[in-house]
C-alpha cells in the first residue's frame, strides 16, 4: 500500500493534470509496496517520509513543460511571477560581446548570480564566462522530470549563490522504453521559425535495480529582425528627454544615426554629405526644412531574436552493486550555435586620430612641402585650414562602413559535464558521495570591424608621381608611408556611397575572435539519518562537505584587446578560486498528534566555507513548521546566506561599453539654479559649451556616443543576505466542498548587505555635479568641439564593482489550485500571484535608497493562471500571464525634472493555448498558439530606461515577437 500526506497527494494530482506551476508544496515520490520511501526535497538534505518543505517551494512537472511547448526551460520559468528579468535571453543579448543567446534565470530580480541552479541537487557548470549563471539551453527540457523552485536564502544547505533561492532541475529516472517529441512552428509574421526533435530512451535490469537512460535533442530557432515589426522598423527616440514633458514619453521622433554610408564630413565652418548620384548636398540627419534625411536607419539591420541551433545529449544510470550500495553517473553534452547581427560599423575620425580628437590631415609633408591627398575633394579642401598646429589642413568625418558589411558574431558553444558517485546505507544511515567535472567552451568569430592602424595609413595618401597622365598630373593615389605600402597599404576613399575599393577594404578589414573557457570541479559527500527518539519522533540530521574549484578565461583577439579595431576595447579576463565547505543540518520533531498541534517541528542548518579569495564565510537557517490540524500548516524560516564575488567581479580588466545615461548638465545656462547647475559650470569644458551656445547644447552624436569602462575589484568582500519567509498552507480535505482545493500564502523579505554591484553611472554623474568631487574622477568630458562632437559632452563614464549599500525585496506569494471532474471531463485550475511590496538598491553605503518597486521590470502585481480540461481524446490547456502597470525609472524621471511615477505603461496580459488529440493510446498530436491575441509590447522606446536595443521595448519583460504557432506529435513506444 502506498502512503502519502494529504498535501503531497494533492500536489501529485495537480502535477498529473499538468498544472503544478506555482504550487508551493513538496513533491512526494510514491513508496514501494512494502513500506514508505524516504525522499529528499529541495531545501534540505535530510531524507524523511512524505517530506514537505519548510520554505516556499514551487514545482513545475514534466506535464507543465509539455503543455507549454517551450523549446528551452527559460521560456516556461519566465512565466512564473517569482522570476525577474534575466540578464541573458534570446531576445536581449544581440549586442553583448559574449554569451549571446544564453538563457539564464533571475529569482526575485536579485540577479542571475544570486540564483543557484542545480541538477539533481548538485551544481552545474556555468554558461557565462566569469560568472556562476547556468545556461538553461544546456538542459534538455524533455529529459526533465520536474523543476523545484525554492524562493529564499538557501546557502546553508547548498553554499554560495543561493541568496535569492534555488532552481533544482530533477532529471528523469528509471525510465523504460522510448519517448519522442517532434514539433515545428513560426510566428504570424512568417519568422521565428522553430523545429524540435527529442528522443528519450531507457532500459532496466531484469530485477529493476539498475537502469540506464539516454536522451538526444535537436532544436533550431530562427531570427526575428527589427525591420519586420512596425514598432522597431525605424530608428527613433522618445521625445521626452528634449521637451521634459511626461506626455511626450511614448511619442517617437526620428533618431537616425549620424554615421551614414555616404559619409558626413566637417570642415572649419561647413559640413556636407553626398546623394546617391555622388553630388555634394547639405547634411540633415533626420530631414526637415524641405530636405531629405541624410542619416542612417540602424533598425534595418538589427535583430530582435537571435537564431539559435542546439544539439543535446544526456545520459544517466545507476548500478546496484548490492542491496546496500549503488553507483550512479550523469553525463551532459550540449552544442549550440548562435549568430548576432547588427548594423555596419559606424566609424568616426576620433576612432582613428584620438590624440587630436578626430582631426584628419588632408595633406602630408613630402620633402618639406605639404602635399594634398588627391582623394580629398576640392570642395572640402577649399574649406579647411590647419586646426591642430602641425601645418597641415584638417577635417573630420563620420561614416558607416557599409562596404565592410554587417557586424556579426557567430559563436559555437559546447558544454560538457560528467558526475559520478556512490549512494548507499549503513544501518539506518544514508550516505551520498560524488565527484563532478564540467566545462563550457565558446569559440566566437566576428566580422564588420576595421584595423585602426591600417585605416590611418590608408587615409594618409599622396599622388603617385610614377603615374602621370598626358597633362602631366598624377591620376592615382598611394599611401604616404613607404613601409605601409610595402605591407600592402591601399588608399581609402570615404567620400560617397560605395567608394571604398575592394583592395582598400581588404587592407583595413579586421575579423575578430573570442575564446572563452569555464571549468568547474566538484567533490562532495553527505551522510544523513535519525537518532534519539523523541515523543514526536526521531531527530533527523545530515552533515557533509563540498570542495569546489572554478576557473574562467575570456581571451579576445589582439586587436580587440588593444582597442585597435575601432570597437569596444576588451582585455582578457582570467581567474579562478577554490572553496571548501562543511555543513550540518537537523530536523527536530517537537510535538505530534497533540491538541492544536498535529505536528510541530524545528529545522536548522549551518555551513562554514573557506574561499581562496575572501576567506571564511558562515551561513545558517532556522525554521518552524506547525500544523494545528491536518488541513492547515504554518511555516516560517529565517536564513542568512552568503555570496562570494565571482571571477568577473574580481578580475575583469577595464572593458569598454556604451551605457545609456542622461547628462545632468544638458540645458544648464550661465545663471540657472538647478541641483546640478553649479557643479556643471565648475567644469571648464562644460563652461566652454555654455559660452559657445548660451546653454549646454548636446548634439545627437554626443547623446549616442557616450562610452565607458567596467572594471573588476580584487578587494571585494562577500555579500550577505538575510531572508525571512512566513507562510500558510491550506488543504481542507475535511471539508467536502473544499476537499479538492489547495491554497498557499507566503510573505518574503530578503535584504542583502554589501551587495556586489557595478557602480551606477547615473548616480556617479548626479553625485559629481551635486558637489561630491570624489565621483568626478570616473567622468571624462570632451575637451574641444570636433565635427559633430561638442566640447563638454560626456566621453567616458566609468564603473567598477563595489560592495554597495545593499539591495532588498519584500512581498507576498499566493497560490491556489483545484482539480475535479466537471461534465464529461476533468478540469484543473491553478493561479500563482506575487505582490511586490518593496524593492530597493543603495548604490553606496551612505547613499539614499533607489526604489525600483513599481517600475518597469519590477511590477507590483504579477500572476499566471493555468486552466486545463481533458475529455476522452481531446485536451485543452490555457496559460494567462499578467504583468501589472509599471512606471519609468524614478531616477530617470527626476533627472528630466519629472515626478516619480508620473510616466507609466499599462498592464500586459498574454494568453497561450495548447490543444491535444490522442491519435493512439500513447501518441498525441498537439497544436499550440503563444500570445494568441497578439498583445503588443509596452512602448519602452529608445531614450527611455529599460529599452532593449533593437526591440523598442523591454524584451526581458514584454513579448517583442508576437503571435506564434506550433504543431507537433509526441508519445511513448
């Protein structure tokens, strides 16, 4: 006879119905016919009969995964209201320099690196160089039995990184036969093509004690381009930053790039460009005043969703050495290919001539005489003089290098992991030992960049005196530097459309590369059992150790390292650390079958770790479970968790990036009296801008061209999180009308002190110009007006990792579920809802809190509703995801002189459907529609905080693709 708790029985029932999403209860495995099997659940290493979690635990079953039609686990997890915006996904990583297309998760919005992802209760190798975030692309969805989400600190049980919680992926076990699933689909716009094939097979020994399984999976997801969606087809920006009017926030205005394929050239007092026929015309980037736009539409080349192809292989098995000892193994191999696509590179003369702020010589000294570059047109030559004092006439330019082609990054990423160990029992004690090795490698090849040194040689040309026409003049140009000519230099002509010759292109082009490697080594063991029989039962305990070594490297090609390909300067990042940890855990039953105490138990755990980087760390948790009756249980947990800094946070060399910031000095005049005005005027270059224009005026290139460097910090210390959860579980089985109902409510409060964060650039700017000079050292402004770039405009705003003033979140999770026969079939219903009461960050220990709650990505209200109905051969499943209305960032609004909360986007609801039909006893066809009503994304357009470049929304929060269809077949043989 199988025994189970009433709560566990309800969980099992709902899992079978495919609606366990959001249910906060433990999964109880069925026992053997001769007794009750002890199980281990996420959040504890103590095995116990009918175990239930003292902390909020949500479960997704294999039925949930199948009903979602998800290609990757991230697609399903992101519907859970406990999840925040992931750092990396297929729709938000087109512009990252590595790890494009990786899928990560972010519990409670506290950060990917604070969400510990486990596979079968053990750590998995990271998919992000220098980080601990696991790439969910490497986990085959059809090989998953269930996913357990523990929300709340769990470092005492699992070690560092479990500050926000744990995602424990449990793979299938003891499967016999063949399971297959094949599907294909696309969006209603005819893109986002996808196809998937998976095969899972297994066999057991005659006595059933040993088993081996294997899985093969293939999936391919196509690209979605910005130009194919109306909201993102054109370069645009919000009108708000210019007018400072809340009503203008979602009104787009043209924002074409000033880096155009025909070039934009500036002399002493004039600037010009070319039309398609090669005629010189005035420059007018966005058009107007009767002139056509001369700027460039970058959105015609950008990507919303990255094309991704994956091959997956997984295997697992156990071998019963005898009835007390068994050996196990797990193997995973994932190979993926992704390709990013962005517009051709926008080159500025200041990328080539940094020392002179972008002044290009139009002449070269030959035998003491200034000789004109014959490729410089007479129109420009007549309008320039010497501006840098070297005796040679100068000009400046910007140009989109369309002849080089789009910038692409093709990444081949492989992940390999092998774990093995022994499990067994000695008397009443159970033990588990294991070793594991994991490695992720990425080889990335990129195109679209140029060699700055060669480009400079190609720009400095002189007439070829050996090539003279009948009139005695030269007809060709050669590179001025003889050594450069010997190395293949060919002069480059930038003046007009398609003027760069194939020979010059070959000389200046600079393909790039990046190789990354992440290695993880694990060894650990634990022992658990029961002792000292109390009146309410025996005390459960567990103790163990873990040793872990993490190594990571990311090595770009030499030109990229030196910043000589005109793009981001990315030095190599290499480093590692090791840690040894010991832990102990106990569960003490205090009361059982007493008045007002069906059960009462205490849970506690403690872990000590020693890191090679930050030294000793301690974490602990303590909790109580009290069930006054069989129908109600209260639970409370208090925990202290730790997270040591990862390799990137410790060792990243200054790496260039292009942040989105608002310059607090824009619009400042000689007499204005705003919060930042006096500090801005104290900068001599800002004052020069005011003197020239009457106020600080910034051009479009000034706003688009802000750069900066991110740096690691080897002096970081570990951060510490304190979490409190208090909840109730209702399973009113004694009330007939409610016997099929389950309800949970949990309050959570997580505070992280000394949180490791990149210093906030906007905060740095605001502090510098409000009077704290210590922050000004991170800011560099332009020292002169050159071309389209203004004196006093921001050039660099740097950032480094620091132990900040902390961050925190607080709220309530509520779930309800019900399942029973209705009419001729069975109806299952489930809702999971999260109310976010508070979320804040403090950039520095002495800074004010920056409250994010209610902002985009931090909606106060999030929910998901699942409904499923099964009738004979027909089935239907609906998932409705809701994200409440949200405001733009308070800091952004304040910088633009608007009140916090004054600019909001409305709530969004997405509806997904799947319909099934049983064509045979164990084979079913299924048809799915995601975002069935084609709900449009919130208009978080360029220029607004939270914008995902190329999508004109926040692609981590809202669906940028639209309605999608898929059709498939699955079954067992």
